[in-house]
């Protein structure tokens, strides 16, 4: 399963997370939530119960928010 990063393309947290993943040579597919009231946002909330973005899924495990994603990359 390909890693998936869900976020808002215009959000600075998402942009810096994308750069962090690229710097770590982690391949991922980006899913633009587009808006906090979009159906895609409803999907991500249904999956994790969290509204915070970005969210990264690696092998079905979610990492919510820039800090959790950073911690995962450091491992």
C-alpha cells in the first residue's frame, strides 16, 4: 500500500510536511482535502476521529499532525 498524506494543499503545515517527507525520501500520494467541510474531510475524520491535518497513513497506520509525522520519520 502506498503511503498517503491527507491535507490542505494551501496549508503551511501540509506544505512543510510534504517537504519533510521528500527530504527523507519517503514516497507518498497526496490527497488534497480541499476544504474542512468537504466529503474528503469527512472521510479522514471517519478513519481517525481526528480533524487535525495533515494526516499520514503508512501501511494502514495513521500519524496525525506534523509532530507525529516528524516523530515517525525520525524512527
